[in-house]
């Protein structure tokens, strides 16, 4: 069986929402890289949970929490997900401030 070379990414369900999602992740990584270059050291600190975290750790926690918030929102409320996105953004701000 020969691969279909001309298919490109047509096998995936690429929508503008999917592109936006991955674009935001890339922009977050670029912003975190620039922040680290400007102020090296990772912003290490001990937060509310007693964990010593860096900026990268807090971004990772925020992204995981956002995924869970959206899944729970879908389970309990369904679509649209604007409320889940607002809640996830608020949670990310709290994580960066207090964790």
C-alpha cells in the first residue's frame, strides 16, 4: 500500500478553532521564552500549595487546568465553551499569582 503523498493534512479536522488553539500555545511558548531571556531564573517561588514552581511550571499547570475545566464544562453544561474559557483564563491568572 502506497501512502497518499498529495493528501497533506486533509486527514485531520483542521478548523479555524483548531488553528487558533495551537497558535495560542505557540504564542505562549514564545512569550515565556522572551520573558525568560529578559528576566532569567524562572521566577522560582513557593506558592500557596507549598510547591516551588517556575514560570514554566505554572504555565503547564494552567494548561492542564484549562483542559480539565473545558472537559468538565462540556460534561455539565455542553456548548458553547465561552464560560469555560473565561473560567480557565481566570484560573491561569490565579495560578500565576498564587501558586
